[in-house]
């Protein structure tokens, strides 16, 4: 069946349908001529130009693997193909240097003075008095430092072990 389509170009003959057909060897001169005509559509305009009989020269030129053709003469329209610029990799991404922040170590909460603060939530809490080395009650307003404990036991568990 394919020989019906390509028989004249490839030189194959059609076999009777009742027999198993062995294809005849292809006629390469006809193929080259047909290929040259086909590839001529891709850029070769006549049979006398260089490479007109080479079916792959047009493909090589199409994919920029062949040297460029000479420039057309003045006054003749030139068929141009848009070509993409060669790919270049993007520049490497550099990481900014890590910022070094030195933080002052937080002092032990047991040596901080009692700071009642000036917020609206006043309630009785416990703080460690570093001078008397004992836990004392104070009115905590909701603001202040970390020297505050819910109970005397929590204050003593945290701060008396340091004494």
C-alpha cells in the first residue's frame, strides 16, 4: 500500500495482493532528486546553487550547523529566518554574608529588682530579693521583668538553689 504512495519516487513496483511482496531496493537517484526538491523548499532556491544536490545541507543550515550562505545580491529579496541567540547560563546566585548579631546574655532573673510596672492588671506575685536572699511578695501590674513567680514555692525552687 505504501508503494502506491511512494512507488514512483522510490522506484518500487506494486506487488499483487495475493502474494507476499518483497520491496524492491530504493532508487537513490530519484530519492536524492526528490529530497533536493523537498529540501529546496527549506531554503535552496535553485538547482545550480552550492549544496542543491546535498539533501542535508539545507537541514544543517536550518539548524545553524553549516557555515552561513553568502549574502544575497543587492536588489534581490532575501528570505530570512528568525534565529535565537545562543543560550547562556544565568549568573550564579550569591548568598549575602550572614549577619552577626551579638546579643547580651540575659541576666539571671533572680538578681533583677522587683519591677511592678504601670499596666492595668495588678495582682500579687513573688520575686526573689537578692539582698535578703528570700522570696518576697509584690503587686505585679502585668508589665515588668522576669523576676516574678506565681508562688513562693516556685520562687524558692528557682532562686534558692543558686544561693
